[in-house]
C-alpha cells in the first residue's frame, strides 16, 4: 500500500531504466512511486535461478553490459562493477578442411594479430584496424552526447570535421554499412564477425536501404566510448539491486506485483490506476514515466497500438547450464573459446543466406548465433558446490529468428530453432553440447529457449523486439526534437523512460537518466543526483 495519495512522479515499470529514473528523482528530493507488475524488479535484466534445484543465476533475457555509462554509476554512487573479458571473440572456421578459429584478445594484441593473419591475411588486418579507428573516432564524438539534449543531424555533420570522423559518418550514417565493410574487408569470416553487431535482435542485411543495420551497429560499438562488452560482477541482479537500493535510499517506494492498468491524463496531475494486493487502486502524479514498450504505453493511455514492420523482433535466447565446457575441433582451450563472444555460423555469406530464407517465410537451414559464458569471467553467479564441480553457464543469442516465423506455432518453431542452433554448435565442437549439459533436480537437461512471442508474452515486448521497437538514430530527426531529451511525448508531463525513447535500446540506463534530466530542467533543478 502506498503511503501517499499523490506523488511528484509515478514510474511504470521496474526494469533498469525505471530504477535509474527513480534513483535520480528520489535522490533529488522528489516523491516517487515505482510500479512493477512482476514479483521481482529488473524486467528483462533480472537474474534468475532458471533451472529447478540448480544454484546458478542466469540473466534470462538480457546480455552483457556495454552501454551502461560509467557516469551514471558515479553520479548515483552505485556499488556496481563490470569485469573485462580476457577474450573478445572466438570464431571457428575451416581452412582447407582443417578446423581452426579466429581468436581476438582484449589483453594480448599480438595473439590477436597472429590469429587474424592466419585467417585473413595482412590486407584484411589493415582494413580491420582502420575500421576500428573509424569506430573509435565515431564513439568518441557520439557517446558523450547520449546523456545530453538532442542535436540535429546537420549540427552533427558540421561537427564531424576530422578526416576519420568524416569517413566514419559516411560509413555508419550516410551509406549502408555493407559498403564500407566490403571495401575494407575481403574475408568472409571477418566480414561476418563484424556484421553480427548490426544484426543482434533485428532482421536486416548489409545493404538494407532503411539503414536499420547501421543503427544497430552503432548501438553495439560505441558503449562507454570503446564498444567493449563487459561482464557485470554478480550478474545483472547486482545492477538491479544497486539501483533499487539507491532509489530507496532517496525515499522512493518500489512496489512489485503491482501492474499499472491505466493513466488518466489531467492537470495539474494525472491519475495512475494500478492493482495491488488483488485490489484496484489509484494515485495522483504530477509526472508519469513509462518504462515499457509502445504497446504498453498506448494501452495505458487507452488508445490503439499499431506496430510497423520495422518493430518486429528477431532473436532467440537459449540459456544453458553445463557440467563442463565442451572441447573444440579447432583445439582452442574451451576456457578461451567461450570467455568472449563465440560465433557460430556467422560468416557474412551464411548470414545473408539465413536472412533470405527468413524473409521468404522459412526457418533458415543454418541459423547464426553467438554464445557467451559469463561464469568464466565472474564465477560468483554459480553456487559454491556447482563451482567446485566445474559447472558453467552458457547463453546463446540466436539471430534471424523473426517474430512472424513463430506466430502460427510458437512451440514447434522453437523446437526447430533450438535443434538448428545446437547443430551449428556441434559442427565446431569435438563432442556434442548435449553431453555437457547439466541436469536439474528432476533429471531434465538444463536448457531453455525464449522466442520473440515468449518475450512479448513474458515481458510485454511488442513483437518480441528487445529494443521495444525500431531503433532510433542518436540525433534529432525533426526540428521539434532538437534540444529535447528524446523522452518527451505528446502528453504533457508523461515521458518514455525506457528503450522506446530516442537513444533507447540495450542495457544502458540512458533513457531513465534522460527522463529524470528532462524533469529537472522543467522544474529548474541544476543537478539530479545528490552525493552518495
């Protein structure tokens, strides 16, 4: 039961963005009520014990933290840290029929160079290094702006002055990403390794004229100015708990199992209707922040929701718990191979073919996917007993799995996709992945798959889109948006505080902070966070 009948701010949705907003607002002296429909906070970022009787925490829906800004951690004084992965990526391939793997290290540049030259040669190594220079120049310019008011496209074009910045703008903003990729890189494996960052979660191809692939690529390569994906120590639950503690320390009320039902607009306050303890209740709110997708946003405001083709999600998440890591045909130490991003069937040509099959209405015969073993970098997510026995978590993000292929028969489609993802893994392993799976207390293999319809049903992500809808650019796309925070809506004092905001998407916390900053600007506050 809330202690008040009215609040300065009511936040709908207790995912990480909602918690970020709650922490900033509460610590600035605002009265805050946060409503979360589930029994736990965290939304898509929550860590759970997925398999019965197994003491291992997996982030059931989310992936690694790259876009969560250090600035938010420092401003809120969060006791949260991420840890570097020693290996950036491992990509198995075959050279003249002999299994091998391209291994890129985060700590040993010479190892990366040797492995790369064995796979692709000197010319592609130079092209790869130049592409990384373009990404670095672009990230250095764009990343800090995500926590600032929006600028126009023309302002950005004029600001990109150095030769590297201008080339990066042409490659990542003006032209389809495939143009630059094919100009700089010839090797099919390396092209695919790079292009995966443009496909995670969405159905697209290198020369997509909508440039959806470019927007997705930008999201994945600019995080904290480096694009390096890091492992949250203690799992995603550590981030959720740190944010919740920060919000509560400021006086915010966080209510779980309390779904919002309707927002009635009004002046000077809105009314938020929600359910708690089996009863319908309502509170008045000067401002309402919605940390949910556009489908939920429209429902709360009593208007119809109409999705577009670009809103369709295209990803499967496979969660596994292993008794041990499998051996590879390429002979790479499994602790190296799976410590970073392990790429399966993700060559450039393979992904283009799987895309063609998916858009034609068929489940691809070979489906690309990438695998992470978070517990190799942070074993605290596994209980002591399982840790001593060598258990490891494994998660797979499967690409080219569009919502429409699951719509008529979700369970059958999931079975086919899971089988094909595992077949892809087994083609590069020296032993079947099935032999390495742990078994839960019921004797069942510790493996599950989540499809786009599952994400829609369980997380209210319309069309199963992990970004809540079509990804936006980092700049204002209309004159009206210039100077705003990308969270404002057509309703006065109602904000999008989640991934559907401009510059939303990924585990960033950016829309939550930007919603708070928009409010501080409106009420004339200079700072949103008090010292920790």
